[in-house]
C-alpha cells in the first residue's frame, strides 16, 4: 500500500515535469500534440495525487500504525472525524494536502478552459505545473508521508499511536487548515493567468475577467480560514483572545490583505484601464505571500506560540520563491510597454483616488505586518542581535490603518469617478456625517472616553448610513417605477448589479466586524483563587464556584468546575470550564466555558487547582464586550461575497471590453 | 500636474505618519532575545530592557500563588536556573508544563529573578519533533503520570 502511495507521488513528480516542459516547448515550437499531451499529463498528475492522498487517508482511518505518520498523528480512541483531520495534522500530510489541492485546481482550470484561451493556456499550465513540481519534490524527497516504522529490516507496527494533538481535536481546527490552504492554493490560478497574459502579450483584461470568480472564491476561503483560526484561538487555546499577531496568524493575514487590495484595484483596470502594472504586481505578490505563508508555518524560521515544525524545508521554499519572483519581475519589466495606463488621475476628490488610497493603506498594512513578523530575522542579519516586536507594535500601526480604511469604505463608493465637486460631496455625505457626530456625542454622554473606540463607532455609523442610503435610493426608484414593495425592489436592485450591491454587503460585514474589534477596548478580566462556595465578582457578574468534579473516557480524563453565574443578582446558568488530559499524549488542555451574547461574552477558564490549597481552584474570568459581532460580521461578509458571485441580471458592458473581444478572435485563428 | 503634487503630498503625509507610528511601536515593544547565561551577565544599565528568554521548565517548579505563577527555567547544558514570576493577565498556554520549552517575555528584577508579562510554551509533541527525530520512536510522552495541576 505505502509503496504504491510513494510510487504514485514519484510518478506524479515525473509527469508534472513532463507537463511543464511539454506545454512550454509545445507553445514555443507550435506543436499542438505536445500541448495536448501536456494537458493530459496534468489530468494524470491529479489521478496520481488523489491515489496517494487516498492511501494516506485510508491508512489513517484504518489505524495502520506501521506508518510513521499514522503512528505519530492518530490513535485508536480518536473519533473518525479527527482520524481524517489527522491528514493535515502534521508536516508531511499538510504538504500532501497542498499538493493534492494544487493538482485538483489545475484540473478544474484545465477542464473549464479546455476550449478557451488556446494561446494562453500552455503558459497557465506551465505555471501550475512548475509549482506542482516543487510541491511534488517536497512530497517525494523531503517530507515523504509514507515512511514505515522499521526495526532492522523488519517493518514493525506500534500498538497504538500518539494521537492527534489535543488542541487540534476541535471542529473549527479540523476545517481551518483546509480552508486556509484552499485560500493559499487558489491564488495560483489568477496568478497563472496573469503571468500567461504577460507572456502572450494580451492587451486586455481577459485574465482579470476569467479569474474574477476564482479570486473571489479564494478570497472567501481565505477569510473563512482566518476567521476559523481566530474562533479556534478564542474558544480552544484559552488565552482569552482571538488574535495575537503571532507569525502564523500574520502569515495567513498577509496574502489576504494584498488580495483585498487586488480585488479593489482590478476595478480601476476594468473600468478605466489604469493601474495595469500595479495589478500584475499585486496578484504576483499575493501568490508569493501565499507560498511565503506556507514557508513561515512549515519551516520554523520565526519562533511562534504555534510551535510549528522546525525543518530543512526553508531553503527549498526560498529557492522556489526566488526563482518565481525573479522570473515574474523580469516578465513584468519586459512587458511594461503593454501595461501602459489608458487614463490619468484627474482629481484628489475622485473614485480613482479613493481606490489608490485604499491600495496604499492596505499595502502599508501588509508591509508593517511583514516587517514586524520578520523583525527578529532582520535584526539578527543586520545587527547580529535578535529583537522581536510584540502586539503593541502591530496594534499601533494597524488600528489607525483600519480606521482610515473604514472611512474609505464609506467614502469610496459614493464619490464620483474622475472628479467630484464639493457641492456633490456635501449632498452625499450630509446624513452620514450627522450620524457620525451623533454617535460620538451619544457615546461620550454615556461615558465612553476611549478615543479610538469613539472614532471607530462613529465611522461604523457613518459607513452604515452610506450603505443603507445606497440601497434605499436605488430600490425606491425601482419600487416606484415597477410598483413593487421596497423589499422586493431591494432584491431586484441587488440582482441587477450583484457586484456592486454584494460589495456593499461585504462592506457591511466589515463594519460589523469592526464593531466587534472595537469591543476589545472595554475588555475586563480577573484571576482568583477560590474555594468551593466562594464568589468572584467582575463587572455586573457574580460567579460562585459550586463544585469540582472529575472523570474519564478512553480519549481523555477531565476535571470540571461547576460555576453558577449571575448578573445583577439574577441567576443565569451553571457554567463548566474544564481541564482535560489526553491519554495518549498526556497533554493537558483547557476547555473554556463561554456564555455568548451579542453584546458581550462571559468567558471562564479553569486554570488549575491551587498547589498551596488543594481545595481551591484558580479561575480566570473575562468579559469580552461585542466579540460576537466579529462572527456575525463574518457571516454577512460571506453572504455578500456569495451575492457577488451570482451573475448580474443586467450585463454592464464597457466600450473597452469589446476591444478585447475583437482581439481575442484575431488571436485564435486556429480554432 | 497640480493634482499629482497634491496627491504626492497626501501620500507622503500618510506614509510619514505610519512610519512614525511604526517606529514608536517598535521602541515600545522591542524585546531582546537572550539566553539565561547572557541574561545573568547583563550590565546593570541594560537590565531594564525588555527581554525574551527561553529555557526548559524545571520539573516540579511550577507554583501558583493566586494570580501569580512562579517557576524555574533552565538552559540545556548549563547549570544555571532562572526564577521566573509570571504576572501577566492571559491564561498560561496548555503546553506550559514540566519540561516544556518556555519562552518568557519580561524584565530582569533587581533581586535576579525575572518578571514575565507573557509566556509562550512549546510542547515537544506538537506538530513535529526536532529535525531528524522519529516522532513515533520517542516515548509517548508518558514518562510522568497524569496530573491535573
């Protein structure tokens, strides 16, 4: 079995090399049969990678402890779901998942475009295959997943495995890595098309139009992955937060930021023919940051609370990255003539300018995050001394950036293309500004003096009003014209231009998330050593420790504190924070108990029993106001993204798009 | 051209502000990596710097005392032991236990102990063993009987 798996990977590696060279040579020498055989090789690679992945999953499910990977990541007592999730519980399996996803995406791209872009496709395949070669190299030679446990010459199985890390035995964690990987791997598709259009000197925006859905879906996966990670950190890690500016978290955030910038700036290219070089740079940067993120999490270059792998992978990733960056930079410089802007910036008060600032600020943010993440590496190289920066650095830079972005979210969509007059601005922003001011005055009157929080809540009101006004104005016009009710008209309005109104919904999601982030300014916490029967007070809450019970099951033993929570004298419920020790790994973990409400979460952690007094427990209590808004906002964001993916009822065409169509016909005379 | 001049001015202002924020953020939170022996030899003037020190948690040394946690860390291959007092607000990570590799951020106190405001811990069984190590060939981390403390 394992031999077959290893062999499949090796064969996939060879076929990926073939697909790469056949596509390139076939395209340069104009040999159609080579191109076709290259395409078929891509399908074959997928079959082989699927075989390898299937064998690994089968071994995990059947607890085949002869395999080192299975023995280290799984054990018999684990539920089936986590046996499956153990696929990405370790280094080798994670990389195999990456590789498999890549081959799957390649096949999907190939199939959906099998009759389109005949001139561009060989280069798209070349880019995909080149990356596939790299990951197959890792799978086949550096981190092989099919190593058996051997003593002397005999293969030996252990009686039971180590088990999946208990921290990973959580539903959010079971799907967080694949989501993030889908987001990481997916950006190779827009990148491959961008690169291919550079090579084949495509004049238009064909690559942006074809990969718009890919980019959006991938972006949605990435957002989901990041949010699941945050939710997991909040509910499982038990360090009382959802984001810690840890290198691994930063690694997932970096491509998300550049991708967000990309999703905005392509609109400039589609509508105005501007920022063509910039978009090339952005999509390349996004893809490279995806690879870089995998590199950071998989190589252990920067130490992290996530305590990820230390391995020799680093130099391979760096090699791959430098080749990719080098070739891409060379191609962009060589094709600069084809990327000339078709329009100029006319005014600082214009839609164009708001897009530019959006991009500038997003890039500044990603640069700051990258800088902070790599600070220890940089200072060691330059000054010979390792210095690290912590959360205060990231917060200090990114909070103002976030607030400025929030402002642009409100301003950008309402401001006119080309130039805006002060008069029209006054008209558009009168009500939003009134609500901005009212919110701040109201909050100050209620006793909130935190400056950033005031600005943030004010801006949230500002943006919400602009979005509501947009929906209201548009749907009222439709309602009057077609005599529908307002709600129907709103659906109709959204359906007519899904991109625009879906985008507004995404913005609304971001606003709600910002309300949640701002809640962190009002967090409260306390840690107390309490005996059974004693009380803890925090804010309006009163918590009484009623008893501590323990027990066990085959997977873990547990100890649970039963704590009665009341607020303002009214009893709410019994909460049960728990400590577990997993049998196979002897790893203790905490199960925090959270009472989630929209306006605030009560969060209890059972830290341990006291050493000095065996009858006392150490309980940590936190109040996190508004934190639920983050998750609610995320669902709105996801819903908005889905709306964006629905085709618009009315096709909006621009004069420029037709030019592309004419060229595309000329470019495919062979068809 | 006036538009571009205005634009440049705005961009410079924004980037400048951010750079200033970044610089002050770095100064506020920069933390030096030191080993335990380096930490003990720090000249008096530098002892006020924020330092990140790494070491293995000495078995049996973790003591809780209300909100504070006392423990000792030792450097591999060195006899020196550092007394650490954790005064941070965040709950300690689950991976923090006897023999775990702990990373403490904080400042050296006048009495030679180390006051940590944040602790990160690496558990050897998480994700992967050190390079070259065969994960399953290790004892299954069961050297110590389970303890709930």
